[in-house]
């Protein structure tokens, strides 16, 4: 049975090297815009902007 609620799982992808580094949850009611966070990328070995990619189940 599926969970009830407004939180969805999504991936954060590095804008420079395009690698999927993080999986986070987002409340789709309170945060309607796409996420864009500055996080550490292990492939680039420095802090880069990561953007929201796709919904995960």
C-alpha cells in the first residue's frame, strides 16, 4: 500500500558532470519550484550546483 502524503523522493544531479549524487525528499505542496542546491560532488571533487531531476519511487 502506498504512503499517503505530499512528500516525494527525487534525485539531485550535478550540473557540471551530470552525475546523480543525492536522493532527497521534497514537500510538493510547500515547495512548488524545482530545487537547486550547492552540494559536494564526489566526481568533480568540489562544491557544485545540483538540480532536481526525476521523481523516484
